[in-house]
C-alpha cells in the first residue's frame, strides 16, 4: 500500500549545518510519569536532556484521578494482581511483562513515597481503594482524587533538583533522526529558539498517547500522538493501534470539554442509572458498575441508543456525601462549577477516549527494534495491558518501565566514550502545488470522524469509509511543508488515524476494547496475535503476528 502517507520520511526541511546543534548523552521526549522517571534514573549515570512540547505539567499523568494499583498490604497478593491483569487483558497480555511490572511496582511506589509523595492514609496506614476488574482493594490515591497531580508534582520537583538533568519546555519534537538504521536524536522546534537538532547517544520516547484523535476524550490537548507518528516514520513497528480504551464515565455538559469522573467513584458505590433513575449495569455483567471498562462503555452506549439520550447518569445520593466530598474533592468542585447539586441531582456521564493501549513495540527492557531508541509509558505496546487495561495500572507501568528505560539508556550512554561526530544530515521537501485546506476544520472533522467510525463500536464499511476520507484529506495536507506546531500535529493525527482504522479493519473479531459489530465474537485463532503496522520505504506492512513476532 503506497501513498502520500509514506512518501515522506521527515516532516520538515532541515540542514544540520545551518541549525543550532545540542548534544546530550540521553534525550528523553515527554514529561509524564514515564518520561520523568526515565530522566531521573538516567541522570544517575549520564547527562540527560528532557524535552516536552508544552509546560512540564501538561501531561495526562497530571490529570489522572483514580490512583496507582499496587500490592502494598498482606491481605493482597502479587499473584492475584497478575491474574486480574491477565483476565482483563482478554488473551493479549504478555505474562512476563505483567509479572515484571506488578512485582517491581511496590518498590517504585516506596521510592515515590521517599521522594515525598503524600498518599492518603488513615493514621499511618495507606488507604486502598477498589476499582473495576480488581479482586481486592489495591488502589493508592493522593489528595482524594488528585493522584496524578501529586505524582507528577513530586517527580517534577525531583527532576528539577537533579544534577545532570536539564529540562526544555515548549519544545516540540518533530522527528527522530536515524543514521544507518540507528536513532541518533531528534529535530525540534522551540517557540523562542526556533528549529534545533538534539544529538543523543540514547533516546527515550515517552510522549504519551493520542486521545485527541477523538472528539470525546479525557486527554490533555497535547496528546496528539506525535511520538507514535515520528516512530512510525522512522520505520519502528507499531502494535495494536486498534486498541483504544474508552473510559465509561466522563462528565457530560454540552459545550464543555470532557472531564474524567474517576472509576473510583463507582468503586465507592455509585450506581449507573438511566434518564428515569433505573440502575442498568446488573443486566449487563455480574460485577455491575465494576465490570471491565469496555463492558461498561458499551452498556452506556447501548442504553443511550435505546433511549435516544445524550448521556446516562451516576447516582451518588445514597452515599455518605460528606465522605464523598472528602474522597473526591476535585470532582465535587467540578460538579459545583456546573451547578450540579450532588445531594439532589445525578451526574451526567458518557464514555470518552481515554488510553491508547497499543503503541510502539518494545521488549521487556524497553528497547525498540530501532537501535538507540527506547520507549516507555503510553506511547508503547509493552504487553502489560493486552486488549483492555486494568484500571490504575497505567501509572504503575510508567513508574516501572520509565525507571527501566532510564537505567538502561543511562548505563549505555555512560559506557560509550566515543566523541560526538554528528553526520551532516539534510532533508529537502519540494513545494506543493495542491490547494491548502483549513487545518482547524480538518482537525475538527477528523476527530468527529474517528469518534463516529473508530470509536466504541466499529464495522468494516465504516472503517473503509474512514480510510477513504482520511486519504482524501491527506492529499492536501500530507504534501505540505508546515512551519508550526498546528500543521505538524494534524499531519501526525492523519497518519495515526489511518493506522488505527487499518488495524481495526484487519482485526476481524471483537476482543477487549475493540468491538466489531460485523464480527461480534472473539476468534480463538487470534489469541496472542497482534496487529503490527510498519513503514517500509513508501509502503505500509500490516499483519497479524504472534507475540514473539
């Protein structure tokens, strides 16, 4: 398959002889939990430069509410957490990856506490919440429902005080540079300093997911999948790009951006009810509101369709509301801001895109198939989540694999004493004769299209329609030379939209978060088989591969 999506290796025209060149041992791209952990760990061994496209706080980590899943009590067990994760993953988890993260997770939590993170306690005992898919209460939380903010702020504070670690904010990474098949750094654009080239002995990609592909999303505005797209252009394989997890409950206020209503709310006893107050989840799953997220999301969607409603509701009036306000201060404030009286009114909710389970293929040590490039966090397909992520396992993954990536990159960079000799790389792009489209309109239309056709429910004809429309837009966008972040983001989003739709079309079954109306059953032949997409010259290779592939 060949077209404009694969005819260009780099998005920009550049000549390293005419640009500022910066040198570091380890380059970390991204400032969420995975990127921060990687940078802090790598700085123990080598000089590190962390770059992030916005302010360092503007990550999905900072927005996380629920908490971190980890076995921190004698009443729980590692084996139970492993089995819960495997069960929710619907046959696509890599057991070795699952066991590594869950066994190493408690140590990383204790390290975070040593850094000063303030998790909620009763006296000296950590408070542990229950969320969907978990067989025991094991969700640590901080400041009630502001766990992500506390984790992020703690790691940012440590990073800012770490020797050998420099942070560049407002620095957009455009492309990875590869020379003779090895990643050697990246081209970037800083809003004050313009285009730059960063050369690195080791590069760690921790740029997060791509929730902004969808009209309805809980993700930060920065989550446009830039790291996924640049890795694809560099020839790295992406895996399971059809596996986008949708969070069942985001606050639905017409005209307002979607805000997460943590799964922990249902863990504390909230009910999902319809427009008449009828509780419906017991009809769909024995665990009712604590069923896996894909089950709850589809149930809400079905009830909305049957009742021709724009949302369903969370009922919390039967709970201790003083306790609720203390446990969920941010959600309580958010409801007040929208004039929702939690004592007398239900909270309107509907699903939204939340977490990209698929991503850059990595091994258990976070190495990608591209030498010199490691990756960690949501940008990867690590094998931890399978076809459906267990609630609150994502921050845990970032802590564990972030530290692993940082140590491996730092040690490798420190062991390489060869002086930097950057190649005189340059890239030319011919001007386009095609008409320029309105990028803002394309972006809005793309997000609506992906939500409609590659959302919670998919089917073959709609996926083919998506590919046709995206390819049409691509004719007028992918051939352009942009000199700003908005242009590069829409090019990245178009690339990922195509790869996600193509992967969803290839997986002809329903499994976990991927539901095909025209193939509603799970195909046992697809157990342990992943959809892998990879750029090969000017074509795309798409195939179902076993895990070892």
